[in-house]
C-alpha cells in the first residue's frame, strides 16, 4: 500500500483529504510519528477480512512494515475517517489478535451436542517472523461437556495473552443428545 506525507495536520486539511477520497493516517511506534494519507479504496482488502496483516507501507518512497492498529469510521455512512498504523520491526515482539480456525469433527457434536465457540481471535505476543497467520485448534477429541481452554493451546515461540482459564470452544449438551448407555 502506498501513501503520501501530509503537509498540514488539522481539521481543514483532514476534511479536504476526505472530500478527495483519501484517508488521513498516522504511523507510530518507530523513531517518529508520520502523518500521511492513503486512498480510501486501498483499505477494502485489509478491512473486510478476519485475518491480521503485516502491511508494507510505501510513504513517499520510504518502506515501513506496520499493522493496522485502529480505524475510525463514520457512524452513518461507514466511510473511513482516520486510520492508525503501528510500525513493527523484526527485533521487537508485537501484540496482535490472530484468528482461530477450528479443524476436525467432534464426537460430542456427532452424538447431538452443540459446538459453542467463545473466541474468534486470540491475543498473542511474538516476534514478527514467528507470528502465525492463524491458530488451528483441533476438536477431533472433544466429547460432550468438554472444552478447550487457552492454556491447552500451544504455539511455538508465541505467548498467548488471553486468560489461561478462558474457554475457547466447548461441546454443550442439548435435549436430543444420545446417551452412552441404552435405556431398558
């Protein structure tokens, strides 16, 4: 993604940029804060996805690796009003939310239980090179009334920051659950 530095910072300048179809942005976390603007259209690929991306920003010929930290949108029109980027480097760990992908088939669900997902993303801390695109959780051994907690998930070189006792996914019993012992 590419952008251009902003000469003036203020309400009038930001309003003029938005009228021209651009979004005022700021990148921080590096040596200095940079105020720049980008085309609003270029945000569609990174906003309409559950994935977290490391974005390569080209601001007036200078390259920056960053993650999208915050986006402010208009409450009625949903147009992007402002975006904050956090500059990342390979030596310092970053904190980011990574999406969860559930794999496998649960025996408890096959017997009539209901799969309950409590988390869509997990907050992790890792170096840029160790950061996973997604965290896969297998539910193939999850039976009725069992759950997988944050402490059960192990990802190499990644520290999970959510509460270790928090339930990520569980199988709840429903009314039409097959019992293990047949009735007489």
